[in-house]
């Protein structure tokens, strides 16, 4: 079943894309299982997911406080992940 393994759990790259979409409820149910299975066995993607969840929580707070336009979730996620990769303190 090795050939099916990749299809079943997806790659890190595909999982990262699906995770950000999933946080905005844009992922079909059929894909959510794949993300979950990948996360179950991939520590790197688990760390990315925690980072994404923090970003989304912060954006929701901003949305509540202020109706002014601000960068999309995707932009904020990219900025946050870059910062964390550089090891900058919060
Ligand atoms: Zn991964």
C-alpha cells in the first residue's frame, strides 16, 4: 500500500494549503480526513497548524474591533510563518 500512502495522507505542501483553507471552512469534507491523517503523523505540519490557528484567532479579534480592510488571511499566514521560521520573539 506504499503507493497509496501519499494519496491517503497527502504531502506536506498540499496539507499546508489545505490547512489554511480549512480554517476558513473552504475545504470539502473529503479532503479534511486527508489533512487529519497527515497531521497525525507529521510533526512539522502540526506546528504549522498551531501557528495558523493563532493567526486566525488574532484576525477574528481584529475583525470584531475594526471594520477597516486588512490583509487577507493568506497574507497574514505567510507573514507569520516567515517570522516564526526566523525565530523572532513574539
Ligand atoms: Zn507534513
